[in-house]
C-alpha cells in the first residue's frame, strides 16, 4: 500500500534556510523588514521542499479568501467561457480562485447564489450573461462588483461591455472599402439592445459615406442559421439586389451564406458578407469562411479582472459604462477578387 508523503511545513523551510519560522512567514508573505538575501534564501528553500503556504491562514491574516464569484445567466457558456479565460489570466495562475454560478436567467436562483457567494466571503463578484441588455443592479454589497459583458441599470455600478456600434461600423467600413454600396443589415430581434446598436453602427457609417440603409434592407428575426437563410431568400426576391450584407451574428451569417450559395450567388464575387462574434464553430465551418467582428471577450475579461483586483486591493473601482473596441477578422466571405 502506498503512503502519502508528509507535506513540508514552515519549520522544515526554516531549518533548511537557517532562519526562524517567523522569518519564513514574513519572507513568503512579503511582510516585515528583511534583507533581500534572507528573503531569497527562504524562497529558494521553499521551492526546494515544494512548500505551499497555507492560503487559509494567510487569508485570515489579510482578511481575504482569495476567491471571487462569477454570476452568469449564460447556461451554454458560449460567451462566459472566453470571458472566464481572460478573468483567470488576470487573476493569476492559482493565486485567486473563481466560483462560477449559473442562474439560468432566473432572478430567484441568482439571489440564492449571491447569498451563497457572500456567505463564502468572496473578495469580489463578476456579473455576466449571454446579452448586454440592461439588467437590474445587485444593489450595494460589501464587496466590489464588476458587470462584464452585462450592463447594470444603475449608473453607479461599473459595467464593461464591447462596443457594438464601433464593431458594426468596422464591418460596414470594410464592405465600403471593397467597393460595396448596396448594403443590407440582417440581425436578431429588435428587442435586443445589441441588434439596435449594431444597426446604428451600420447606418452611421453608411451616412458618413453619403449612403443610406433603407428599411427594405433591414431584416430582423432570430439569432439562428434558419433565419439567416430566410433573410437571404427575402433579399434575393427584392427588386434591388444587394452587394454587401452586415450580419448581427455568425450564426445568421452562415445561414445567409448557405442560402446564397444554393441560389447560385457567388460569395464574395457578387455579395460580400460579414458576421459578428468570431465564433470559431460558425466562421470556420461556413463556406466560404466568414469575415467577422471580434468582440475581444478575453480582453474584456482581463480588463474586468484588473479593475476588480484593483478595488479588492483598496483602490477605486469606478462606475459607469466602459466600452471595449472590437476588431475585424478578415476571411474569404468579404474579399472579392480584383478585375
């Protein structure tokens, strides 16, 4: 039968480094007045023995638990997981742990999880979800809160989201740059803020170029490939053919691409197409592969985590709405060959 080796203790490190246990504690926790040579000797001894400081004891001393909560309504993880990658990058490998709670969009479940997180004395909380539509604030809490890819209705809260208007503007500017002038906008339901903001970005950019987005070229439906196919069918049946399409999501854009291809329309030869989200499952499986707007969710998570950590360490959290710029990822669906 195998036996587990005994974990090294503070006293083991002290003996190897030739110092007291109290000096080991000061050296590893960054406290007290110690010579740099002594601090390094302790760190080398700890690494040699594979010593890990007792996080619970350290937390009791500093009044922290080194955990943060993540409240999400994104059950599928489509948006939360890229965001979490950024959050965990900024929190540091293993130095701060995250507790992920999925409310499934249920306010009662969210309040339950909030109470659980506060009961566990987390140092801070992120609030996120599948959409950036304004949502009720959690209200005043004893720990700092950052709304990431989620907008709190309270302007006193800090909300960090990507810039839908700027992202759609990038897509539209690109279509204009490749010579497209009869541009349509196909997106999700009008009740969603992102749909309206992306339409605004498309219209603004066209207006600045002396063009317009007629109502007949604005088609709003569901966030699905099926709706993309239906929208493309409607555009093909209209009196005026379009030569460029800005889509509100990659799912919609893939459906549009499928319908155009089946109808014998060359993409991007006759119609250039741009999606939104840079969802690899969609953009890479589409034929042709989709040019799309990258919302930089990982960067958004990093920014949110940096702001939260700053507040946990005693700094100012800040408030209001912070917009993170998007990027454009070029692929085959928008790049027609030259003459």
